[in-house]
C-alpha cells in the first residue's frame, strides 16, 4: 500500500519505533536503546544511558542544551514499553505499523505512548533545522516498565544523583487521547492504595452458629467499603463538573480463604483497589478503615499491598509560570481547547511530582478514539503531524521562559 504519508520522514521514524517489540512482560530494551542512539546521532544531540536498577532496565536521556545553563531544565518524558496484545483480535499486525488509505497508523503504542516519544524529537528537529536555540535545556527521557508500575524505572531514576544534576524545573509526560476536539491535560493523580483486610475469626463446624467468625467480619468490611463506594458514585453522578479522577474509587478485586466447605475458616481475606482523591486526608482515611475493622469485631489485619503517598497536584494557576506558558501556547496562540483533569490512572508523573517537579500529562491526540491498551490501537498521520507542530510551539515557548 502506498500513500502520501509514507514518504514523510517523521512518519517513517514513528513507524520504525512502533515496530520495535518493547511489549510486556520481560522486555529486552537493547534494540530500542540502539534505535534511540541513532535518533540522537541524526539530531546531533548527546545521549546518556542510565541504569538505576540494572542493565536490563535502561533509561535514555537525549539532551538539547540551552543557551543559559543557570536556568532549570525541562523534561520531556515517555515510556518505551507497551502492554501485551491479543493478536487475533487485531485487524492489522500490532507491531507492523501498517498505514491505511486514510492515513491511520495501526500498532500497539500508537497512542500509549510511542507517538509522544517521537513527536518530542520531531519538534526539536523542526526548531534545530531553523537554527533556533532556546534558553533552557531539554532532556528527552525514555523510561522502561511504566506499564508495570515504573518501580524499576522512573521511581528509582528520580532519586538518583544523575536526575538531580539535570536540575529539572518542569516536565511533560503522557496524557490520553480524546474522541472530540478538546485536549485533556492532566495536573494531578490520585494515590493508589491496595488494601488487604485479613479477617480472623472463630473456627469450627459448619453446622453451628459460632460467634465472631471471619465471614461475619468480612461481610462488615465489604458492606462499609461498598457503602463508601456508593457515596462516591453518587457524588460523581450528581455533579457533571466532576470526572472519575475527582472522586475516590473503591473496587473489591480479590477474595480468598477457606479450607473445606463444612469448616468455618480461621481467616478470610478481601483485597480492595483504592484510588484516593487528591483532596482526601490520608491519615483520616486510614483511621476510617481501622475503625471499620474495630466495628466488625476486631482481629482484622490490614496489609497495604500498595500505599502511595499524597502528592500535591501541579499548580494550574498564575503561580506556575510553566503552566501559564503551556496554557498560553495552546489556548491563546494555537486556539486549541483544553480541559484540565486529574488523571484517572497512574503514570510516571507521580514520581516526578513526588520529588517536587511540576508535571503536566498531555498527549496531543484529539479527534481520536480512545484505544490505549485496546485492540487495533491507531493514530491518524495528520493528528500525529499536528501534534509535532503543537510541541514545536510549546517547546519554543517554555524553552524561552
Ligand atoms: Zn502510557
């Protein structure tokens, strides 16, 4: 198949990146790093590879130096990995990067988020080709394993001396595509908690009515958690201004326990996935959970499988000059519509914000069906190239702040 987009150098670079199988689990990042080294060479930019975990989890940093080294730098972050595919449910090979007659490019990672990783470079190339030099230094960072929590990637990297030396003042990271013209812009994330309630109780014969059984306690905990869930659902439904990231979500994900059908077990366990809204006091929330355990009859252990700290949102007002520049570029200069939101899931921005660096999640993918982690993930070539123009303006503005 041949069409007008195939000869475009930016589309070629993007499709080449999409064909590298950085798919979870157990990724070999070697080919991807070689590809990024080649991009850095082509752009005449230095690249450094860091290994905050070990050799299998590389982090690439491509740097475009600014003219004023006293100013803080800007990070343009993206992750190299993508989620698995159900190949038989795709109409195009998921690592083929086919482009159809309408210019739709199909591959895992077209939206999440190999597009963004290459658009950053496309924008820098436009500026460099014009001979433009910006005041601030840009670090284009490629991290591993975001899709499995970033524990051996960005979480470690932000705590290294190497990261500290980058002197980062602001970061851009991923957002989500939108089916209409309004771009979503993410300034915060909820805190992920995974709470395991291990309910201990009287054991005995299944024919009796024993007191203080694990089952009764488990019922109480599930009731309280589900009542809380229903309240949050109501808050969300009754206020059209709110989106899912504005409320606390609670979901029962695993129940386990029991030994035999006629034996009352010594313990039963319920695991909840909880995403705590940004305005909730964590200590008060935990106290509420512990109080429910007491109400249920006690002897319930709480184990936190995950317990992310409260991370302040990135300011989206005049106190943050980077936000002002972001807003001005998109809304005033480019006449685009944006909607600031709390991200519904988790991205590596949480680690960046945790070390005090303001970060905005933004993928310039509007008028695009939301297909991240889905079958037939695609982006249209026109949307992709427009995204490069948006980043070009944005980088130029922020880089001269
Ligand atoms: Zn992503």
